[in-house]
C-alpha cells in the first residue's frame, strides 16, 4: 500500500516533468520559428541591398557595354588625331554623352601622362559636332582619374585577358581602359566625368525609395552615406535622424563609389510584428497552462497531505476509542464477576460495587453517545426529525438531565434566558449533542473555576450562546477549530483529553438544522460560542409571564447547578 503512494507521486512527478519538458521545447521552437522569420526577413533585405549596388554598377556600365566589341587594332590606328577617331568608337561615345549620368567624356592615349603633368593635351568629346577636340583645359579630377587608371593598368595589363577594364575614381569619374588583349597593351583611356547631382538625386535616391519603400513601416531604413565626409546623401526615411548606433548592416558598392556605402537599420516590419505578437500570445497561453498545471499539482499535493493526516488521525481516534471503551468494560465485568459468584456479601461493599458498575456504565454510555454523534454528523443524508422547539423550555429539561454532571464538575452556571424567543424547528437530539459538546468543552478548557453562562436571545434569528472563562483560543487557530480532528497545539490544550471532533460535530449538526455557529474568544479570558437558528414561519413568540429567567436566577448567582 505504501508503495502505491510513492509510485503515484513518482508517476505524477514524471508526468509533470514531461509536460514541463514539452512546454520548454515548445517555447524554444516558437522562439526558433520567430528568429527564423526575422532572420530570413533580414537575409532578404541584405540580398536586396546587394542587388541594389549591383544595379547601380550596371547602370554605369550600360552606356559603354558595347566597347568590348571594338577592334582595338583599328582603334589604335585611328588615334592619330582627335578628328580621326574610329567611327565605331564615336558611335558609342555619342550614345554615352547623351546619358545625363556623364557630364564630360575625355580620351587619352597611353603616351600622354596628364596625371604627372596636368595641362598636357588630351581629347575632349564635343557632342555638338560629334567629334573629339584637343584641350589643355580640364579639371584636376580628370588627370586624377586617368592617373589612377594608368597606375592600375600598368600593374594589371600583363595578366589581363579582356579588352576593356573599368576603374572608378571614388564618385568623381569612371575610366575605361581599351586594351589590345593580344599585344597586352593599353590602346586608350576613356574618362567619363560623373554628374553627382544627377546620380544622387535623379537615380540613386529614387531607386532607393523604389526598392526599399519609404518610412519605417517597411522593416528597413537605408541611408546612402558618404563615410569620408560622414554625410547622408539620400535616405528612405528622412524623418529618422542618421546615427551610427542605429546601423545594423553596411553594404559597400562593388568596385565603384568607394567613398560611399549603404547603411541599413532593420526595424520590425508588419510581418515580423505579427509574428512577435503571435509569439507573445503563445507564450502567455503556455505560461497560463503551466501555472494552472503547477497549481493543480500543488493543490493535489496539499489535499493528499491533508487526507493522509486526516486518515492518520482517524486511525488514531479509533485506536484511542477502542482503548477507552475497554476500561469501563473491564471495571464492569470485574465487579459483575465478583457479585455473580456471591463472594461479596457485605452491604457496604455491595453498594460500592453497584456504584462502580453504575458510574462506569454511565461513562460507557457517554462514550457511545459521542460515537453515535460522530457517526450521525458524518452521515449526510441521515433522516432528521425536526420538531417545533421552544429553546428555553428545552434548556430547562436539558439542564435537569445534566445536573449531576455539572455538579460533579463544580460548574458555576449563569443563565440569561429570554423566554420570549420564538420557536425554532430543530432535531432535539441534535440540539442536545450540540449543547453536550459545547458544555463539555467549556468545562474541559476552564482549568481554574468552571464558570459557564448560557444565554438565549432573538432578533431575526434565535441565538443560543455558551460562554466560559477558560483558557480561550488564539486568534490564528479560530478558523480551524471546526475542522475534523483539529486541536490547538499548545501546552494548555495538551493537558486535556480530546480528539478534535466535538466542534466539528457541533458545526455539522447545526448546519444540518439550518443554523450557523460562530466563535469569539481571547486567550486567557474565555470563549463564547454562538449558535443561531432561523425563525420558522410557523414560529410564534412566547408570551410567558416569567419572560426572563435571568431575573429569577440572578439573586442566587453565582449558583452551582440550577
Ligand atoms: P477536543 O476538545 O476533543 O480537542 P473540539 O473539536 O471540541 O475537540 O475542539 C477543538 C479545539 O478547539 C480544542 O482542541 C481546543 O483547543 C479548542 N477549544 C474548543 N472549545 C474550547 C473552549 N471552550 N475553550 C478553549 N478552547 C476550546
């Protein structure tokens, strides 16, 4: 049996652990799912950023995309004077010059070194006449761009397999080296001056908005940033001030616009926000379910503990009662045996044996009555026999029967009985048990001087009050004293015998008869137990001439037993 109890708890604990494990796994996968979603959304945005930079790169190359088709030998042969430039090259240059992205186009042969000697003659494309013309008037950025390309190509040209190579000088110019791949020599340099205003405001800015949307609600903010000057050239969210702390990702341009890059901040887009909301909702539900489960477990644990302790007390009670029943029985049977075999003939001893048998049988009866009370209060559907009862009359009869008990315990009884209380409908044997228990307790828990006051009164209900001046009940225990088997655990209570059943019987029987019971008590001063019964419709107020017993008994107070 013991085993089963432990196995039950082990299984319960295993079950709970499994549920907790499942919940933790659930939470983990919910988080992983959400993270995945965030991650894939971020990855998608990163791909978009890269795609954007590639598109910008293509945009630069588009006007010169057919340069590779030229016969570089022929081009070289045509570069004897600006007006002699190969017609195929002129066609391409003409198209490029119509592109607003480039403001000027220059041509330089490898022999000319404007980077070293700014002011050397180079050829400048004249769109109005569709020809190149020699010039010494050009911007420093032109000689810088040509110089950078020349240096790079000197290092590259021997291993280079293609016939064109594009090199950018930051955001200022784009130079295309025309290469004779067979002889591994540069034929000419074509420099395109970049119109930055057009590039930023008419191309990159609008393209940013078109690709990434505007405002924060798209889940990404992109800044086109000149990092050398720490200047924002264009942004998708003008309302958000740029700050390096907000930047989650930086995307550089491949091989071009070296001083510029894209800075991005990932914010929650509606998809992610919905996923986060669903995650939070799920977590709340899981947490609620867990709390419920743990609550149920704790509740089960405590109720099981309570039931166990109740069962233990019940077993103890049965053992004690059996033992207590045996004592008077042993006395009765010993005395009876002595009398029956005729050995006792002395009248004094005969009387003493008789008294013993009588007293012990009374003790036995009291015990059996108590047991019957317990059984009765435990039986929910027992048939009760309610009768119209006038409490003062009932008390008179009851106290008469109780006289010898009260006398034997030196009780000082004070009665304050209102004879006018209306009748109540109760089972009189229940009422007797209630009074027995309350009076027994008042006697038991009053070690110094047993003063008991019984009072009846009425307003909308009829009250019966039993008051003593005993040890009292500490406040913290008062809510438990009506529980089965509860006993106050202190030195004073320990001196008395009991099983903690009396008050639970009082409560059960009172409630069964439609009444309520309450206690008011203070340690060292005494206790007052009040039973209240409803006034029944058929109740009639009593108009007795001696309406208040208190007046009759007061002169005799304090009195021993009425
Ligand atoms: P028992 O008296 O057998 O212990 P009861 O159910 O009658 O069981 O009482 C429960 C507990 O309430 C007692 O153990 C005692 O501590 C306390 N109690 C009951 N009546 C009184 C009283 N009149 N004065 C002081 N304490 C009381």
